[in-house]
């Protein structure tokens, strides 16, 4: 391939060059202790070698909390919140997180477009980076290898001496204008594709598996371990459910309509008017969450709606693994197939 | 007419009550909409009937039992204020030993002068209309509840785990720092204050409404606690008598 080479020493000047043009958001460990995307004020604070951020870049387009409108009770008037483009460079994004954003684009563009998300999403520039899969990443099983550059403007492939910088779009190329500390690169970059975790089957087969797993005992078994804290939902880069609340001020004169992320693992999520909760059991909620990743949307799009980032597993306080659940469903399905064939044969005999 | 509001204290540290007197920015707005008619900590007046009674503390003596029934009979809406009133609170730890032993330890030779009962939440004796949780209650939640009632609506009280608020705030999980946290099973609503400042959650807002206690015990034992220690962690703010109670 043809590309550019960025040495280790030139990384900080590269980030500063980006930050001189536009706001940059990048992984940082100083603000929260965990890896989180933050605005770059000092290029030295950027962490490029990391496993995964607690929340993906989704948070910039679908914030954890936002005010939708403000109203006045005395004259019954309201004003919608002005939504602005995020208009920034997202640096050091792992490709599963960008794939998740592309999936959210699908969810929010179709049927009933989600204007706030789409508005914020315009003009975002993505500079990706390769990563070394840990024991929880399984992106390759859902079709995303660590060097997949789909959707990026620039991509940094890690090498021993620095990075091979791949230019993918015109906006990416423009970001490099006036930056001298890169050289031509000709050849191959080292590919790191060793995933420790993987699913036993591709989506084409999972479609069959999930069509036959609704009554699998695993949902009840897993529900016995689960505390229903919702961590899996809230850290998932493809989860997008939210709740809307009205908050009136103590003066009773004005208030705001706010929304915050919600999750299908939380008991109150399916509470409807009158107090009915139609997914009252943890087992049913667990099944619903996994079906949202591999069946309900996937049957329409043909793709898994999981990007293999491993967040729901590594952050789960009870240690429940999505890979283990899916693989158990696959092996149970396979066993059932063998049994069915056996029965067929005995009938034919 | 402004609703008549009273505040009462039972067994507790009175911190939740005090918290309300600390509403420096909002107190004028609050009293623009409600009339405080009885509040021992703040005024001398008394009244016969109340539209809303806020009750702090747990019920732990025979005298408390009579008083809480009396207040309930004279109140349209009764709200449990803070962990002691809602869950029994810290003082419910005394329920873990025989009452006589507890009485002797505290009052020694004068113990006969102080009749005592197991410390229980208000709901063990009277109907509680709404709960404001926490040790102490948060001011924001108190304001939200008062606002909702003034508007004739049911207040929205979170019934999900503290983990939700931690994740929304991108807090690093304190389990990763070797701490034992009750967040996964404790009701949110505090904006995950303790974990946000690098501390673990001790569960002061009580358990979520449908807790999977066995799963939480497994989490705690996987982090090195014995089953007994795990159980103690969980009951710090949750008296076992809570479910069923003495209703």
C-alpha cells in the first residue's frame, strides 16, 4: 500500500497540528481515571495505546443527558434547544466504535429521523487507530478486523517505530496540509489480527440460531447471575434508547423537557401508563438485549448490531459474557440439529 | 391556599431535616408555595392537620409507634424522608442482636427506663405515600418531590442502580481500584456522588425495588468477601424486616 509514515516523535506535533485547525476529541485518562474521550487541551494527555474507552464517541452525537426544550408555564410557551454540529476531529477512534456510529446513523436516519443526532453528527472527521485486541474484543467475528478503515478520514496503523498513516478521504488529506513531519511510505504495515475471543458462527448462521433460541434455558441461567444494573446497555456503542422527563423548577414558572440514556436491562424501561411492566423478568430483559444485537435489527439489515468491542462483558460487575451467551446458543442449536437429524433418520429407518 | 406542611423527626441524626434548612437559594421559593406549620427544628408553632408531613427517622420505641399513627391520622400525604425513615437506616443494625442485649449495652443499669423496639422503617407501621431516600437525602430530590406534589403529579423517583449514573458520568468503576461497591444493587438518584469522588457506594439509598440479592452476594464473594460479610454489607441500610414488616 501507499501511505505516509508518522514517527513516534512526531505524534505530539501531529495532534497539535490537528488541534490548530479544529477542536479535537481524543482518549484521555486524566479526567475520569478510566479512558474517556475528552477535548484535547494538551497533546501530551492523549492516550493512543488503549484497549477501549468507557463510552464510545457516540456520546458526542447522542449525549448521555440533553435538554430537548424549555418551556414557560405562565404563558404556555416553549423553545426548542438550538442543536449545533459537533464539528470536530475525533482522534484515536477504534474502528468498532466508528462502525457503531455508522449503525446509529442507520437507526436515526430511517423511518423517523432523529434531528438532534443527525445535526450533531454532520461534519465530524474521524482519525482511526489500530489496536491490539485483548481478551474481550471480538470484532473480527462481527466482520470488523482491527485494520478496517471503513468510514474514517485518516487511519493510523501502528508499527514498531510509529504509525503508517493512511489517507482515506479528501477531508483527511486536507488535515495534513502544512504538516511536514511525515514521509512517504511504501510497503506493508504489520497487521495484528489475533483475537482471543470469537463467536462460533457468522451472522448468516446466527440468524438461524436466534430464530431457534427464544426458549433456550440460558436466559434464565444468566438472569440468576445478573443484577440488572444496566451497565451493558449504557456502555454499548450501538444502544440508543432514552427516556424523556419533564422537570419543572421549584418556582413553578418554567421547566425543561430532558432526555437521558436508558437501557432495556432496567426494570422500569418497559413501564407504561398505568404501571404495567411488560418485561418484568430479568431473563426476558437479557434475551431482549441480545436479540437486539443479533436478531431484531439484524434480520432487517443482514448485519449483527454488535461491534465486538467487549464493553458489556468487561464492565459487567457479574462477569456475564456476551460471547459465552452467543456461543452457547450456537452449540445448543448445533446439538439440536444433530438430534433432529437423528430423529429424521430413525423415522426413515 | 398554600399546602400546610410539617416536618417530624423520629430515631435518626436529624441530618436530613437540617439539610432542608440549608436551602439558601431555594428556601424563599419553597415557602412561596408552601406553609410550614410545624417543624421542631425551625419553629415553635404547631398545627392539628397537615397536607404533607415529612417524617425523618426510624420507629424504635413504643412512644414512636403512637406518635407516627397520630401523625398519619392527621396528614393527607405522608413522606418518608431519608434512609432511616425509608429503610430503617443505620440504627436498624441494633435489630441484629437481641433487644435486651442492645438495651443493656446502651443504657446499662438504667435500661428499664427506656423501653425499646426493633428499629423499623415507617412503612412497617403506617402507609407511606412517597419516599425520599439517601443518607442524607439529597436536596435536589427533595425539591423534585415538592415540585411534583405542588403540581399534583407523582414524583419520579429512580428505581435503577447507581451503576447507571456512574456510567452516564463516565466514572471509573471503583471495583477496578480494589473497592467493594454496592452500586450495582443500590437505588440511584444521588448522581453517584460517592463513586464520583473516588469512594465506593455504601448503599444509603437502599436496594432497587426488585433486587437480585443472590447475584449481588456472588459479586461480593467473587471480590473476596465471605457470604456473611456480603450479607452485612447489604443489610447496612436494609433491615431484613423491611419486606413484610409489621404492617
